[in-house]
C-alpha cells in the first residue's frame, strides 16, 4: 500500500500561450530563476560532440565530473567529497533516500523551496517548520536549536533563501554548526551561491574541509544557465558523499548532461561574466523599485521578492499582456511577487508593465 501520494507536476502558463493570446513576438521568462544568457559556448560544443555517440551508454560512473569539480573548486577537495544528481533537486532527494526513514524529523525554515516537503514526505519522515523571522526573512537559530529532538536527522536551510533571496550570515551559521548534535546533518542548499556578494556569507566549503556534518547543494541550473540539462551536485565529507553516491543506479547520468557539466565547470570566465551581467540587471531593477516606492527584500540571488501591495496573482496575470511571466506567492506572502533578473530588455519590459499596473 502506498503511504503517500502526490499529484503530478502541473503545467503553468507557457510563453506560447501568452504570445498567441496577446499577439506578442517576445515573452520574457522571469518566473523560474533561469539565466536568460544560456550556457557557455563550450557547453554547446561539448553537447554537439557527444551527440554523435548517443547510441552508446554513458559511463557507469560520474567520476569524470567529480574529478573536474574537485579541480575547479580546489580547497583540498577530492572526488570523494562529491556526489551528483539529475539537478539540485535530485541531489537532495538522494540524500533524503540515504538518511531518512519513517518518523525521522527534518527541520525546514519556511517560506522556503517548496520541493522540500515532497522529498521529505516520500521517505515518510516528519516535517518540523521553524519559520524565518524579521523583515528580511532570516533563519532563527535559537528556534532551530530548540526544535531539535532525538528524532531529528536533518536541518535543511536554503542559503541564499528561495523565495526570499536573503542569507544566513557566517556568525549565525557558525553558531548553528557548532551547536548541532553529532547525529544531525546540516544541509545548506546553496544553489544561488555564485550571486552572493555579501562578505558575511558563510564559507561553507570550509565546514566540509574541517570534517563537519555539513552538506552543501550546488547546481548547474542557475548561474551556469543549464536548467534544461538537469545536473546538480553535493559536497560533503567522504563518508557522507560516498554513502549518498551509492544510491546511484548504473548509467545514472546521460552523456549530454555529463559532457555539458564538465565543459561548464571548466569555463569559469563565462560563468563570472554572466553573473556580473545579472547582478547589474538586479541593481537596475532595484533602483526602479526604489523610485516606484515598492518595498523588496535585499537579495543575494538572481531574483527579487517584492511587496506589490495586492494579491500578486492579479499582478502576475496583468503582466502577461506586457510579455512578462513572473512568480506570484501565496499564503502569508500573498502580496509578494518574485521576479527573476532577465536581459536589459526584459528588465525594462517588466518595469514598464509594473508601472502601468500599479
């Protein structure tokens, strides 16, 4: 008997539908935190080269990618500090399968990435919610520590947060790491870390180097511009990383994904160029929001969460006519809209629509 069931993923409104309805030539996708600039040219070249061998199985192992990540990130990391997944989502899902069981508890800090609930629920584990606090939505370390019980297996933080864009600073992260019982693993979902410029952001890799029970989640979907390829990875001390990596089936990754990820990791210059353009775009959007007197959460990501003063679903649907798709929020954040930084043209179109609507 199946203990829990979940609905199939729903299909949101598409760019094609909006183009047809409003007779538009261009629609800007500013709702899923994707990069509008796409991957490095080296990625496209690697995919084209690998496409000629699609009739053959890929490597049984992800060792080549793990070796590349160890070389690029340095810090004394080796291939045994990594495991990979088909996206950052699956990277966490593999961790949940490896460590969670019935009645185990996982602490999360809402509002946060909604997929955590399903990952935990599929293991029949219990979710313990410790809400973010303050005007900038930051984790409450004292409340997290107070929520830990004998059943707690994981503390799952999104840092920077999604949908908030805020961060847990190093001093507070240190306090949490040092106070956690040895049996509890801290998972820091850092998939937006390349966009952070705040000098108080934790040096999370150092926790791994020092042998702490800290796991980091990274992805190729965001800053690398490869959301359609679905490759992510985790970083942890070898006993954790190798245990989770053992959850892989043979031929876990496809040829194109592995070739693309290796090429992307080896082109750090393109990555930084893309990040800089998106940060410039975010700065421009925030300047326009300041002029419009629209409150927003200071963001260390490629998106901005703003208070539009009315149900954000209404604003989202009104923006369709301007060729812009954004992400409305719900519940306590009903009046908040999340927008992904786009190209200068997309950013300008978003502000144009927002001015007209509000």
